[in-house]
C-alpha cells in the first residue's frame, strides 16, 4: 500500500468528519494504530475524494461483517430492513405480486430511489418485471462483505441518478489470504396461541394449525479462497456459495389461517373470496346461488378461504460465485477486476385460479349440464324459456381441483468490472473502469386457467349422437374443447383441467454498462489552499457514460390477458437510454487551529445529458466543523435528480389491480348518490354494488415517455459529540429533510376516485370506467386508469440518532452499547400540484399509505466482550405504533378502526472463537415469539398473511447456528 507525503505528514486533528458508527473515541484509537505514523487514504461512501480513514459531512451508517454474522441471516436484505432508516422492499415474505428479487428502500421513498453499489460501482436493475427495477440484493455474496455503508439522503452529484433516498454501498473483501468455509442454518419456531384468530377460524369451519410448529429451514454454504502473488504485488479472492430456503405456507400460523377482516361489531372474523369452489352464479344484485349436488341453492355468504395455500415465505435456491483480483503493474498502475455470477430461483404461490366472473359468458338455459332444478332456478323462475339465455349472470368457480397458482421466477445475473487505478504523482491519483452487468429473467406461471377456454367449456350442447360436448366442437372452431362440469359437485375431471389450464411464460432481462474515469488531486503541494491553512484543496474531475437496457417479452397468453388469475393483460416492455456525465468534487479546508479546530467546505456538481432529450444538474454544498476534538457539527444541502427508468418511460398501458375499498359499494355507500354518480354509478345501481371481499379492484397502469426527471432537495444538519467527562461515549444526531418535486409515480387509484367523487374533477372522472351492467370496479371491463406521471411532491423529514458507549469491566472484559434510531416527523405525498398532501407518518392504510410508516424505529444493541474469546450480544428492536389513515371529504384526517400496536423484539446471539481457525455462533431472534400485528383486509403485495412480513417478524422465533473455518 502506497502513501503520499501529504498522508504521512498531515495531522489527524485537522481532518473533518467522523465515521458515524465509530465516533471520536474509537477514531482516536484507530489513528494510534499506525506505529510508523502513516495514515492510509481511503475512499468512503459519499465522496470520491480520498480521506484519511474518515468520512465527511454526509451521515453514513455502517453494517460490518460481524453485524451480519451476529444477526444469523442468510438473506442480506433481512439485516438491512432492521435498520431504522430502511423500509422493506421486495422480501421473501412477498408472494402475491412478487418479483422474485430482494430490494432495499431508504426512507420509504421506493427501491427505485435507492442506489445500490458494490465497491462504489452500480449494480444493474434486478428484474425487468413491474416492481423489480431496484437492484437485486441476491447478487451480494454475504460471506465476502467487509462492510455495508448506508448513506441516507440524496447523493446524485457523486454517484448519479437514482440516489434520491440515498446509497447502499457494499464493500467486499479484496485482500483475503487463505481458505475459508462457512456454514449457516436456521429455522422458525412458533407457538400458535392467538385466541381471537383461532376462534374466528373455528367459527367459519376452517382448520386451525397445530399448537407448535417448526418450519422455514434455511441453509447456506460458502467457500472463499484468497492468495497473494509470488512477488507480493497482487491478490485474488475467489468465492462460491449455495443457499436453500424452505417454504412456509400461511396455514401453519393461526393468525394467517384465513383471510382476516373485522365484522360489523369490530371483531376479528374470517372473510375470503366470493369466487368459491362450489361454483357460483350471480348478477351481483338479486340473484346469487351456488352449486350443491346438482342443484342451485342460495349462496348465503359462502366465501373461499384463499389464505392457507399462500406462501408466507417463498422457497428459494441461490448459487453465487465470483472473483476479485488486483495486481500492481508498477508504482503507478494497479489493474483490478471483479467477476460475479448469481442464479436465483424462487416460487411465489397463491390461491388457485378459477373463473373470476369473466364477461362474455352466455348462460344458456338449455345447457345439458343443468339439472331440471337448475333450469327452474336460473331460467323458469325468472321468466326465461328453454331456448333463452340468462343475461347479466356471471359465473365464479375456484379451481381447487387444479391446485394453487405458482409463479416460478428465475434470475441469472453476471457482472464484471475491469479497471486500472494508481498514483500519477504524490498529489494526483486516478481510477478508470468499465462496469458491465446483465440479468436474465425466466418466468413460468403454472396452474392458471384460460378465459377463452372457460367460456367455451361452459357453453355445452349435445351433438348428433347425444353426447354432451362444447359448442365449439360442433361448430368446428375448437375441437379440443371439453365441457367444464361445474354444475354438479365432484364432476370436474382431469380431462377438463387439461383443457382449461394453460402455462404462461415470459422472458427478459436488464443490461447496464457504466464506463467511468476520474482523477483525484490533493493540491497542497501546489499551495492552492485557503490562507491560514496548511491543507490544500482536494479535487475530483471525472467523466462517465452509462447505458441502461430492459427487455420484457411475455407470451401471447400473458399479452392477451387470457390468464384468468392475472388481473389483466401483461404487455411487453422494451427500451433503452444512454447518459453522458461530467462530475467534479471539491474539498476545501477553510479554517485550521482557529476558533474551531477545523472547518471544511465540500462541494460537488454533476451534469447529465440523457438520450431521452433531458439534461440535469445536480450539486452539493456541505460544511463540516470540528469545534474541538470531542465536538463537531455538520450541515449539507444536496440537489439530486432521478430520470424515469425504462419501465416508467416505455411501459404500455395494461390492466392491473389496486388495493382498497370502493366507497360507492355496499347497501349503505360511504359517499352520496350525487358523488357516486360522478364516478359512473346509476340511480338503480346505488346501494346495490357489490364490494370485492378480497379488497382488489381493476386498474389500468402504464408508463409515459415524456416524463420529466424528478428533482429532490435534501437538507441535513448534524451534531457529533464525544464528551471528555464520559470516556467511551459518542453521540451523533442528524436532522434530515428530503423533498422530491415532480415525483414520478402513479396517482393512487383511491385518490383518483376521491378526486372525481368529492372534488368533481372531470379529468379524474374520465379515468373511471365502471361495468355498465352493475357498476362494479372489479369485474372484467371495469377499471380506474392511473398512468405514471410527474405528481406534486413527496417529502419526508425527521431525526436520526446514534449513541454508542463502551465500558470496561476490568477482568470481565467490556460492555458495548449502541442505540440507533429514527424519529419520523413527516412523510407526505401531494398527488396533484396545489392539492392536499397525505401525510402518512404514523399511519397505514389500504390505498394511500399502504405499508406502516411508524414515527419511531430504534435498535438497542448491547454486547459483552468477554475475556474468553466469546462475545454475547443482546438486541432490542422497536417498531412504533401506527394508526389507520382515514380522511373525510374535507381532508380532515382521523384514526381509523385498526391500530397496529408498537412491537418490541428481543434477540440474543453469541460468537466464540473456539480456536485460531474456528469460530462458532448461535442465536435466537424474536426470543419471546412475539406475533405480528394483524391487518384486516391488508393491501395485496405490501401485506401478506394478514400482516406486513417485511416490516414485522411474521413467522415467529428464529433460531440459527453457524460456523466459520479459516485456514
């Protein structure tokens, strides 16, 4: 490792900044470690200016390799989601709407606004699917992680677009020598003792799980080999890992054994889907029957319990391998490379498909599958003759005979980096690299039914020989058709299923090419410095070219929306864009040894020119003040931008689903007739529109090629204090305020509906299409349209705090305490410029806030560093209370009926260096098996199993053990 003359001579007391997680006391110890007086220059997240093992004015939280091991995780996203500033993105607990990836979401601004780096260089988009644009953390080999730097707040001036919420930078080991084998295993154990839910399940006649369950086993094996070159000028580290995680279904937990909602008295009750296994015919008004034997009988509220078969934890198999290497060609140039490969396959499972009341199905009175009683109920009693058709009747039938829907998702990624870096002279360094990333995506959707085939199979007639066949067979346009006999219990056959069930396939991928180079200078030797200081200006000058490509090609069945359980058509997306950028940074010491120890000004600027016709300017101004050795303050302002990604720009309009409630449904609608009429409700329909028990309604969503880049302003103010009177105590407090103007996102469909009904906004009313026959918003032919657009703004603000203390206990070692938390003051979204902004801080709901946004999240970690080569760590995780977000027509916000109580989890772990070569570890997370708070009719995709598995410990007590063997 080389050091410049400046690095060897500069006084550490003049350095601005401090590493957030170490504080001043530990920093001093680190500085004393260099016996030869040399201090290494490193690059830290947030700036490319080399610093002396310190970071500057931007708050950075660090997760170490030891933190990951103590947490006992096999999924890197799990430990990140426990950090107070991070909200869960895609996790293993996502089933309905899963992309098969794992993403990170800083400040709840969305994975698309969080930039993920490996050694300071971008990861490609994780998946070409809707919701999968964020980088996939499955690509990160946990065994190779040295540390994870989490920089909160905009950092586009340093790293480019997408860093609105901040940056997560994975620093990998690049100097390992030897051989290492690691094994990690874990499983969940839960005691089913939720009396209210067990009573609700039993009241519906559903089955409760066993009192104690053990499941969800995970295993990971990894090997790592590192060697130095014979001449000592290079190093290569190679690794490989294999991970396998077992599925957990919702029927194994009493609180998820049915789809839970609240009854009229506010008690927990099992609800479900109106698409039932019995077979159902209805006009969603005055006619509603189900099949019993070979008769039609009143449905009497029968619902299907769709929860038990859903995956609470998806099964997963992942393989990774790769290599990191560098070699010093000479004193001026070091070549380096990073090669990585990941193959991840997971399956998302939800309830069986079926006939979800498709439009266009003619119910003929002379259908030969009908019994006489059925003809009488459907036709004769309703004034229809044998040759007539029942109009306005919809058929529902859950395909329990064919099994649950399974979405088989596979992502294979390759990434390689080649570069050269070195010192031009004692004052200048350089780094130039090419970073190529590619993700290949394969999707196979199984056990769905064809809408086309459903319609043909329900239209049965007799042929000339008296056989019951499909009309399409007689008329010759589909001779493979087999009548679907849902009109008599137990008559569905495998032959019928073989005709109805269709596979759906999609293929695609993402590609990212980043070519970047910069020079970093220390201008001390040129005497370019502020008078009165001895440290010169630090400068970075760089250029970057980046190209992003996305392809998503679903098959014909996807594109036509023929899959009955898809909610609509899935359309192809193909697009690319390029961006050329210039960036620069300045680090200017303003004062030294004056009335403050040091005052440093940090400046950064980046100009970006996009092939989509837009150009952007991003910049940063920050001050870092070291008042004394134990007291510092910092302040920063950052302008960050995010250009629309390929899906936001090029995705064609297609049908999807939105979570919520139609306020014009039910016998006593929440809105007046005049208000509902604006949304398309007729006087005859008012008070008789059925609500969807599953809480999902149709939407039409898509991208918009003329989106403007969104712009954010981030303000941050911090205090760093290490009081001399209390040795070992370090306190860091930072205030943040992030405002995203012209935010790129769709307007929530519930807001579109409200803006039409309550505000009489004609533009919003034009986006609502109810089914003409009955006013529904969840049956084929109805939808609320909401395309991606530049909305008003998204703003969040609050306070981060990090308090650490180390206390020596003589011969018994030491105690180390760390309290990290975030108090959230605001999380507001304005969906229309000038309109009311919904502030979700402290709230959750189904259609606007959706996921819980607690005002307070914090972790208290206590570690006993024993003198016997063992550490014992106890962690208390706190997730604050959230109320249900409701507002009236005057935008008066109040608390709804459901409050998700605050949750406190206790974790316990221990590590033991058994020998110089063997380290053992074990622990229990959620020690007391605390059940998660339950969400009635939770928003699909965000919620699963009547809770939010990404935010809360959904599966119970987690026990783990692992070992590391190093030689």
